[in-house]
C-alpha cells in the first residue's frame, strides 16, 4: 500500500472552489487528478459515467468522486485530491462542501478513506475540513488520522 503522504499532498488540495452542479465538481476533481499526472484523460469521462450511475455523496457534506472499475486502467499512479466548495454544491438533493477525488488501480486509497470516515464521526474535524483556508490543515487532518490507524497493531 502506498504511504498516505504520497497520495494526498498540498498540491492536491484546492480550497474556496465553486461549481455549478455535481458534474462540474466532478469535472474539476478529475482535472486536478489529470494536472497532477495521476490519470490519463479518459479517466475523467469514467468519473462522469460513475457519477451518472451512482452519486458519490457519502454524507456530512462530502463526496468521493472516482472512476468506474474499468477506468482503473487509466490510473498512472495512485492519488487523492481534495476540493472544498464553501458555498456547497447540490449533490442529487444533498449538499456537498468537499470532494475527495480518488485515482487508484488497487486499494492504495483505503487508509485515507478510512481516515475520512473517522473524521466524519468527529464533528469538529469534519467542520475543519469543510471550512479551513489552509491546505496544510487538510493534509494534516487526513494523513494524521490514517497514520494513527496504521500504527495500531
């Protein structure tokens, strides 16, 4: 499994974003994965296809856009990105304030997703992710939770 800090870096965090709808938010998420060299362009279409099949909203103001299973072939390297939408984005009737975009060919992202799940159970930390203006805080919150879990025997 890849190290958490290798998956989510400061360069993969965008704060203060706006989107017209969930498909625009997914597009922006995919474009950041592409900009970071994590995926091939075809992955962006697969992210839209996946979003049309099943909305990626997971609750507490968070969505986890990613490609279809077939799109794993377009992943150049495992990567996560974080986009914050302070004004919210209508997500098929829910309101998303943040997207964690996933590019993974296997299970490299599992530790960060587990960390996000733990953060969502802690209202103060979830609120920090939704409202922070510091990209380093996003990386710190997600990676420290994931690393703490990995240290448990």
